[in-house]
């Protein structure tokens, strides 16, 4: 039995950044969970999808890490007799890329947090690469997270990078 699971410090730092600002997230998972309880939604799943390391100088390497942030929300309470999911999708859109009347990202939306706080850990050179496009994608799932469980989810994909001595 594994008793001491590795928690990637980069993913943990991003989790802290997001949950310090967005108070609607009830649970953070590092990696894809098998099941998420309805009481833990909305949940944030943080996963690394790709890491590349290349020389920066003759003594330093640049690490480029693609990270996926998935928000999962429960829409059972938004399904009415006429099967409208509008309220559930509106909530998801607001968490991921909520905007004000001037189209500016809200400070507590996932994209707003990541774009405004590009310098994630200046002391260790960890930053969100704003030159690489951030991307939000959405979808609805039935039974993916739990049998007979309706959820909608959206993901934000970013590239983080830092430079360090070899």
C-alpha cells in the first residue's frame, strides 16, 4: 500500500494560487481521479500532460511543462423538467472564464487567475508562459465520473516554464 504519494510541487503551487483566489472549488485532485463525490464539486483536477527540457545556457536548462486544469461541476440540480442545463453551463463558464461587461476576465476565474499571476513563484523562476496560447475547452459527461452522474467540465491548458541550473 502506498502511504506517501508524491505531490508535484509545481502542480501544488498552481493549486494554491487558484484556490487562494477562487473559493468555489471544494476539492483539488492531482491527476485523474476514478470517482468524485457530488459533495466535492466543483472540483479542480490538475495534471501535467507534457514536459520538455532543453538547454538554455551551457549551465542551465529550461523546463517547459504543459498543465491541464479541469473543473468538474455537478449539474443534477440544474436539470429541470424541461431538461435545461443553462444554469449549470453558466456556472462552469463563470468559474473558468467569467467576464465582466467589458469582456475583461474576472479576477477569480481560472483564466483570470492564471493570466494575471503569470509569475507563479518568482523565487524559483516558475511562471506561466503568456506567449503560448492558453486554451479552454468544454464538454458534458454522463457516467464518466460516477455511474448515473451528470457532470459538465471544462479544461484550461497552459504552459509553465522555469530555468534552473543542471
